[in-house]
């Protein structure tokens, strides 16, 4: 998804990651709003990825929030043993940071 944003916003076909910072205890502004106002679940992890600017400027920052998969319902508890053998279910929300031009 970072590649998609880079291509659409900056015409950068081959973005290069210059660094990333794990920030599992920090909520992004979007995650804060969603979890506190809209009462959705909080992400279990957050990363900030910095992508090289092909024009020589400062790296652009992207925020990646990691969320657990769908919440388990009571009916699904009986399937829990089967689920333990499957990879964990999660989804990510990727977007440019608010302070990135």
C-alpha cells in the first residue's frame, strides 16, 4: 500500500524504505479518533515508515496501524481449536502521515 500511495501522490514507481520506527504504544491521530470517538478497536501495533524522496528532499513518513482480524463471536468459539492452526488474522491501515507533504 505504501507503493500505491507513492505512485499516486509522487509518481514514484520504486519507493525505497530508509527507516522504520515501531511505536506500539502510540496511537496515530486516526486510531485515536476511531477508538475514542467512534468506539472501534485500537490497533495492536503501529509503525512509521520513512520512504526516500526521489527528488532529494526529506523522507516521507507513512503511518501503518495493525489491527486484529474480525472480533470473535460466541458461535465461533467452538471453531477456536481449528483456528489455532491457522495464521493470525489481521489487517493494516496504511496512509501518509499528516505532517508529510
